[in-house]
C-alpha cells in the first residue's frame, strides 16, 4: 500500500510506498518494475511534449520565461534521476538504491 501524503504526487507516493514495502520484504520487485518502466516512458513523453511546446512558442517566449523553463528542466532531470536510482535495484537487488531513490524522489517531487 502506498504511503499517503508523503509528497503532493500520488504516483510518487505509490513508488515510495512500493520501495518501503520491498524494503520490509512485503512486495515482489516485479510490481515495481512495471511501474518504473511505465513512469520512465511517460516522463520521457512529457519532457518531449514540453520541449516541443517551448520550440513552438518561439525565442521571445523562451527569453521571457528562461528561468522558469530551466527550473522545469531541472525538475524533470531530478525526477528521472530518482527513478533511475530506484530502477537500479531491479538489476542488482542492492536495497541502497531503494533507500537513496525514494529520498531523491521525495526531494524531486517537492
């Protein structure tokens, strides 16, 4: 069961909850694998759509909102890095990836 209220994001809460359940020995890592694959794919799609909108809006828009756009870029990167850290657990079963990744995910979600 996902941890309620850990972050403003229901999806992040679900992933964090799965990490905590795996750490407690309660959830098979295959559940996490399915969610991680879909979330990373969806994140890439969202990033591509965001970049396309920025390109379509023209250089004046970029110049006007450059700081905000860079903040959004950083947020996408932090979120992806957190997901990639958690995903490493699926490859080597080192629980430090879950511990580190869930904390990175909490940080990236706020």
